C-alpha cells in the first residue's frame, strides 16, 4: 500500500481559507488528502508568539489562547504540530520565521529515510520547489494541494500532481463565514 505523509504550511493554508471566507474541518481535510493510502503522519507547521512577552487580558493574549486551543484540537485529529516562535521586527511587526525550513527539512529527511512514497505539500509557496525537486530525486512523488489564490505556478509545475482545493471544498468545509 502506498505510504503518504502530509505536510501543511499552516499560515499559507490559513491565508487561503481567509481569502475564501470558509472554515475547514481539518479531520476531513486530512482524510481527503490521504485518500485510500496509508497515512504515515501529518505535520502542521505554524508560528506562535512567545507567551512570556504577552500581557494577559489583551487582544494578543486572547488570540494566543484561541491559537493554542486550535493547535490542540488539530493535534487530537492526528496532526503532529510543529511550531516556531514569531520574531519581532524593528518596526514592531511580528514575523513568522523558520517554518519553511522546518517543513523542507522534514520532507527531505523523511524521504531520505524512505518513510513515505508520496508527500502531500499543502502550501502555495514557490520556495518549496527546490525541496520538491530533491525529494523527487530520491524517487518520491510530491503532490501539491492548495487554493488557487495562494498557489504558485512554479510549485505546481514542479510537483507530480496538483490538487486545487477550491474544487473539493464540499468534502472538508465546516461553513462559509
């Protein structure tokens, strides 16, 4: 049986669902992406703020609490959640760092260890093209699943298969917002 690992770029997926104004059932999404194949593991990558820098009873604290609850919920659905801390720029803006490297490293190392036959990359970020090509050199297939509005044509062409999530939302949508 074909073995599959799902790699979800959380912020890229979040941006796509926000543009479409929908909420996802992450359990159904995982089931859809897995299909009839054997799921080895599903990873969900995201950045979180440093809790020690947040003041309680502020909008930032409340947002952080909602994010923690969400990450716990998807962890219970079978995703292995991998996080990095948001970094503050000199302008004060918080910026996601390390996530793409974490995802790319895991995708490559698991391919090298022969842990899967097919990787499903849930991201539209063209930076992953190089990772995809290296994974393919190891004899693995890579599928790219993302929403068209957040999809890179460069990444789509590099992958063995493209899954436009827009065309399948009825299979994993919770509701429109």
